[in-house]
C-alpha cells in the first residue's frame, strides 16, 4: 500500500484520524479546507460496485454514517491550507515542493491539482499529465481537464486511493459523530 502523505502545509490540529478531527470540529476547531482520507485498495474494491451504481456528482450516496464507521480511524490530510482566504490551486504529487506530498512510486512528482471555487463552493481536480493517471470513482481524468470532485468521491493518484470530503460535509459529520 502506498505511504500516506508525509508533508502537508498549514495543518493546525493535533488530530491524526478522521474521528479525532470530527471531535475537534465538534469542540470548535474551524475547518475551511477539504481533506483526503487514505483508503486501502481492498476497502475501495469492496465499495466499488455500490459507488458505480449510486454515487454521482448530482446524487451522492448517503455514505456519511458508513464512511465515518469505515474510515474513522484512518489518517487524513488537509487538501491545502486550512484557510478560507486561500484560492491558489493545491498541488499533489511525490515532490516535497507539492502542497500534498504522497510518498509512492506510482505518483508523479507533480501529479494533479485541486482547484477551489470559493464563491460557488465547488472543487475541481485536474490531472497534470501524470504517468499513472488520476481517477474519480474509477473514472480516469483527461490530462489538463478540470473535473468536479465532491464529498465522498474516491480519488486515486496512481495506486494511492483517498476519499475526498469538503469542509461543509466535515462539519455535518462532526454533528453526527458520537
């Protein structure tokens, strides 16, 4: 399994797992950046059929409770600075100069970017002509083309697989967390 990101700028919480982060949000920690939660290949394959049939950008799967149970004890990483004012694209890749660094040989030095439309509240993923490709829910992205990404989507950079969760959904999940 690829190693989890080892370098992220501007992480300002002591939480190391999704459950801990949700607890901190419930206790007042302000989250303005989306997160990636690392997923093991087997967990993704178990959920792949359900995702293909039910999850789209327009009608996401009611996954909140299930994902919180399945991935609550998994590590997460902020996708860029935890700041409402940051509007720069977030770079993802193997290089230490990327905003999110993923230590995996299947990940290109500069693999992809996440772009945030702060006014519309939408997020986009762009593959940067990576060697092993970028996928959303198993669907390959065309290099250089912005694709909408939504909470609960599985995102893969080469062999590294993550679940993407935006700040609004993190706040909702924190209210559901026990």
